[in-house]
């Protein structure tokens, strides 16, 4: 009588035959010897076969792996167009399995407006050309607190009608003024720059006034400005929201030409709260239909309590004017296509492949983190017209020597919080994203925290000291000019710390 072990082996062999359609002789051999193990792993839609022990068994040169799969020409096609697909067969060469065909997309989806963007190129940072800059004044423009740009966070919006910028003043009041842009001077020395001192609209205070209830009393900070319709959109946060419970984010000046007398609607509660209540940028017309909105609202560069922020640049797609023109307050819809909660922070998955510890990565303890640290922050993000690039720009540090907490740097400076272990290890920084990846998030093919930039790195300015962190920015699509604001960068006067503005032209973008 056959032994129990023999019967069990035969039963298991028969089960493998039925389930996996493997020749019985091969299964019997494998179950008795346990010497040949096949492991299948998937990486970037390609399947490779790794063999331990003997190489793949062959009969007359034919591989026993006779799998097939369906792949599509591209992930997206225009609404109403047919998704092209091909059936691919697997073959075995040496110890590696390969597939026939050239198509690589796992799925295919119909997207309205995709035909207008499918062939758009990616932007490269070398396509930025320095045009010059100008200074802002740190003087008091009127009596009273807050009527100055001293220590301003540099939050701006460009007004093409007046060739001016709306700019937020001293953080104690976060008043907003309109400033005429002077003639640009192309120089590496800021002492050569003209000073923007002509106010088209004086500083207008709105928080803690009877004009509107922003919902925030203490730690109020304006984090984004954007022109829309006839009005001015304003994003703001509670800078120190320890509980992460604040949801009021936005107000709307209905008449941007006269902020002092304009009616103000709000507060509105933008979906995403502190993850989204930062910069405001217009979506180019070619992308509006496929992304499903007219503006992008992103995160802010500086705010306390990292657990309630996006730990990486964000992108929330919204159509705010539809709400502002019909309602006085309430919820403001936004779809987060790029967002990094602390539990899924932005980091380089090709460098850190195992279990990650956010604090170790953000401090850059091993010196391998070149993507995002405790010192990173994006001040502005926008889709470059004529491209498939969402550009985010700000500042970062600690990528060379790591990040410390309340340490004394080599120059004697005592840090009040996180700072680079070396005083020289901080600079402007940029992150470039493929908008088609954001589209995958919209269709449910990716999570908002699974997207990674296709390029990133230091943003070096032409200034003599090379240091230029971006706290705010604005883009003029008519001229292709990008206005970058660096908070407290103008320190030519002893007690003056206003923002400095550098201007770049985007060329070969279309």
C-alpha cells in the first residue's frame, strides 16, 4: 500500500496541474526534489523571471512559460477614439522572460480634450532665461502697522492690465497692496536694481475687520493670490493650527481694481485645507477640459505642524469662479491630484526601497535624500503653457550635510527649529512633474502620493551670492515671464527686509 507521504505528493501534484496547466511530469519532478523554484516579479509593467537552481527547463528550445497579456498603445485617447491594443506572448531567453510587441500601457481611458495635449513636450529647467530683477521698498507707505513690505512673505499675483503685482505686506496684518513694476535691470548685483515704490493701490487690511469674517483670529497668514474674473482670490491659513482642525481657507475681493471699497465674499472652505490653501495659478486652456478645472491651488512654503500639511508640492484642481459668482460663502470643491500626507511623504523610492522612517528621511541622516527634507517648501506651482509640465519652485536644504534641530551652525548661528547642519547647505529648489501623471491620478490609476517629479534640483540664481529661495511667484502667459519673489532677500539697508523679485523668461515652451 502506498505510503501517506506518497499519496499526499500525488494529490498536490494533480492540484498544480489543474490550477496552473503545468505538465504533470514537470510538477512531479518539482514536488519531489524541491530544487527548482520560479519567482515572478512585476516592475514598471514588465515581468521578469528569476530562477534559483537550474536554468529554465526546455524541450527542443521551447520555453515552458507560455503566458500572454494585453497591452495598449497609450493610457489615454480622445473621447470617442478607439484604444489600440495588442496581444503579447512571452518567450524565454537564458534566465529572462521577454514579451513580444511594443505597447506598454496597462489600461486605456477616453479623456475629453486629450487630443490637444497628447503631443505636448516636457519642459526642461535650462529653458529658463534670466531677464533681470527689481527691488521692493521696506519703508512705511502710510501710518499704522502693516503698511510696509518689511518681512513680507512675498506672496504676489501679476496684473497684466497695469503691469503691476498685488503683494502681501508685513505678516502682522497681511494687508494687500498693488505695486507698479519698474524697468527690469539685468545684473548680478541687487544694488543695480530699480526700486518698486509706486503704489497703485495702498495697503488694504481685511482680516479682523467688519468687512469679512475670515474665520481665523490668531496666526493669520495669506498664502496665495490669484486674479479671476473681475476680482482677486485670496488663500490663507492659520499658520500655527496645532490641532489641524481649521477649514476656512479663502475669500474673494469682487473688485480687484479697488480693494478698499470692494465687497468681499467668504469665508470659503477649500477642499484639502492646509494641503491646498497656498498658491493660485491659472490652468492653460488646453489642459482645462482633461483636468476638469480652471485653476490650481497648491500648498504653502511655510507653516508649522507638518502633520497637517502636504509633505511635498501639491496640486488641487478647482473651478472657483463658478462658486464665487453664485455664493457668498461655503464649500469650495477641489480635486487633489498631487498631495503628500506625512504617512505617504515625498521621497525617492529608488533610493529607499524598504521600510521608511519619515524623520530619518526628512533629516537626511544618511545623506542620500536629494528630493525633500524638513527644510523644503514650494512657493509656487503652475502648468507651463504649450507643455506637459507642472513646475513647482521654492527652496530646500540639508541635502549635502543633513538637517539638525535647534543646533548651532558653524557660523555661530543658533537655530530656533530645524536648519541645515551647514549654513551653506540651503538654496532655491525646483520640482518638475508630468501633467499626464496627474491625469492618471484623476482616472484612479495612481494615488496622489505615488507621483514623482521627472526632474528636480537646486535652483541657482545669477545673484552674486547665488542664494535665492522662492516664497511666492506669478506667471504672465502673454509674455512668458515668470516673476519669482524671495522673502527678506533685500538686506541692503540695516533694518529693512523686503522681498526681492527676479524675472525669468520661459522660451521654447511652445
